């Protein structure tokens, strides 16, 4: 990294914004230079942690000019004026020093705001890393593509598909393609005449990939939390699982082992899907709860209910306050939790029953609404973490399966010059009701072997030799198996190469980000196609759908 490292603005000081800021300062020498956040407490706390520091000699430090904003529009106005002042300084010699700007922006606001923020930033020509999903509708994704495409020759753009950047998945892909990278060395019999390497299991025939969300995690985020209503955000396949779909396309659309990397992708032939709200609905409500009970804290069976908000957020199981936790998910329920007194002697794992922190948490969990009298706009405008999970306003799938197929492709006039890519298929399964929490597992079946990969190890069964090989990729952090750190580091390095080392943006995009803007659009489009197939109970022809819904309009 250079002595003049990339300077980054983080828009959104929530869980993901703090994660990428932490990864920036811990994994590279990128500088977090500014924050945009409407919540006063979250904005100030973020700045103290990552930008201007905490108290000095008992006095709060003053944020430097241009380091904090309430709204992203305020930043755009300030940055536009800063550039004008900078030009005047260079041309006429302005007396007041002009602050240094930022090189890149992390967009970490709520999903439904991504479109407006990125569209507003696009004319500034900054490098952008946007939290997944890119946008919540196909039309918005296409509009963003059109706005960003003219800047591809000068600027880096990335969507936070963190699964591409974990050491585990990098090694998995290396094994499948036989490139010997990321510590995935293969036995000699995987090397053919001429030194070309084959993948560990030959040609891929089938992938079955599962995302186990976790029973209480799904209830927190997709029944009570931000992503519970499709009309406010998007289907759970997009908000939770778009990077799983991206992972599958990353593995199956790639050129075959030994092929020119500029070869066209092997595109899917069909996509189909099924799924529904199977569990979190009124018909599943415990009979003892009573028809009119809608909040856990007033429920007669609360003590026996595994979804009790008091049990999950206050108790000693899971990650409740009485475990000593004040981070996620409590920081989502109560963002200003650290500003409340923990109760002195009884704080920590033995949190005092009357501590201000505990009492305020219980007060917020007791908040509720009457579906018959409370305006719907008020209900959907905020989260209700004390609400009964069987009486919530959620409508996103809590279980879904997606099936994608690929036809055989044979290019070339003769078999000796042809590039052969065989037929294959992939099945993705998202399920809420699991003990595992986002600890994905994947079965991959090939012509010469099979692979089982969980979140920790990769096991290769070789049919030709009968040998079993187990790989244990290094795990740098727990955040998406190291994907959070990996993505942040790669993005900062790409920006640094453009800023300080004379690289072109397309060169740095290819080397460090590893995917193009069109690839990012394609993986999102696959989710929308799958949702169309699920709603219409049909099989979507991918090429026809892509040409009609995407290519003819935007690309």
C-alpha cells in the first residue's frame, strides 16, 4: 500500500457500515475519513471509533470539517462545493485551506435506499462499494447500471457479494478449476499432458447449496426486523440470498479449466423456484397464547415460547443482554444501548434487574401496534422486536428452493478444436428453521469425484484413486468466513492501484474485484427471474428472459 492511501466515506453507520470500517482499519491502510448517518448517537459513536477519536483530556474531540453528515445529500452538496473551492484555490489562491476529499464511498444504508444514493453519487465519479443487494427492483438495478457504466473506465465499482472473497470459497473455486491457487494443490494425476491442470472432480455435473439462516436469526431480521416486508425492501431471496445465487453463478458460468479467461460465460438455460411463508404466520400461533395477544411481554405462554423476545434479547441464551452482549442483535433493537447505565455492580453477565439499560430494553420490546387501528405506513416505517412472530406483518418466504439448469455447449467445427461445456444444474435451498446460523454447506458432484464443503472444511472424494482429501482453509475472521475482510481489502487495494500506481480502473477491477458490472447485474437478474418463476409457478427460459427484460433495455 502507498503512503497516500485511499480515503473512504461510509454512508450508513449501522451494523454493515461499522463492519466495513473496522475491516478497513484492521486489514489495510485505508483511511475512514467521513460518515453519513441521520441518527445522532450512531453518527457520533462511529466518528469516535473510526475517524476523530474519543475524549482527549476529558474533552470531546471536534469532528474535522467534512467528516460527518446527517444525510447523503448533504455530503454531495458539500463535496460539490469543496471541489469548487479547490479549483479556486488552485487558480486564484484561496486563503482558507480546502479539506482533502474522499476517493471512495461505502454505501451501507437500507436496501431500498441503495438506488437513490448510488444514483446521486454517480456524477461525482467516486469509487463505490455498495452493500448487497444492488437495488430492490430490476428497474432500479438497470437504472444504476446505466448511470455507472460510463464511469467503468475510470472508477472501481463493487457490490458486497462477500462470499466471493472468503478464503474458503476462493480455495473451493481453485479446487474446482485446478489452478493451484489459494493453497489448493492437487495430486499429480490431476495434471494432464502438457502440464494443464484439471479440476479436483473433473467437470461439474451438479451443485446443491444450502443457506441455513437460523431459526431465531430469521425471526429477528425477516419477521420482526428490517427485511420482513417485500413492499418495503424486497423478497428474502434477494435481501438474504442474492450472494448465494452469485456464488453459484461464479462457479458455474466461469470458463472451463484451462480455457482463455476471456471466453464467454456459460449462461444458464432455465430457472424455476418454489417457496412461501411456511411457518411464521397466524395459523402456527400457540393456542395458549390467545387470539388477541400480539406482544411477547403480555403473552401467557411467553416463558415457554422459543421465540419470546424477552428470552432472545434479554435472557442468558442466544445473545441476550444477560450474556453480557451489547452488540448485534441488541444494537439493532436498541442502537443507543451503550449510552444507558448497565447498573453498576450487577452489570455484565449478571445484569442488574433494575439497571437503566435493561429497563429501557424491556420498554422498547413492549412497544406494539393494533393492526386494525394503526396506520399501515406507521407499522412498516419501523421495527417491532417485541411483536409475536405469528402476529407480525411479514410476507417474505421463510423457505425457498431455486433450480437452475445449463445446456451442453460445444463450440468449434471439430472435436479437436471445440470448447466443450457439459450440461449441469444447481439447486439452492434457503431455510429458516435450522440450528445452524448462516453456516452454509455445499455438495458438488463431478465426473471424477465429489466435494462436500461446509463453513470450515472442504472434503474431496476422488473416484479415480479412492482417495479422500480434506482441506481446512485459513479463517481470518468470522465475518462471512473472512469474506468481509477479504472484500474490503480487495476493494481498497483496487482503489489504491488506480489512485497511486497508475493502473487503469478495468485492470484493477479485474485483478482485485474479480467481476464486472455486467456480472453483478446478471446475478441480481437471476434472483428476479427466480422470483418471477416462483410467483407464476413456471419455468423461465433464461436467455429469452434476459434478452427481453435486460439486454434489450439496458446493456
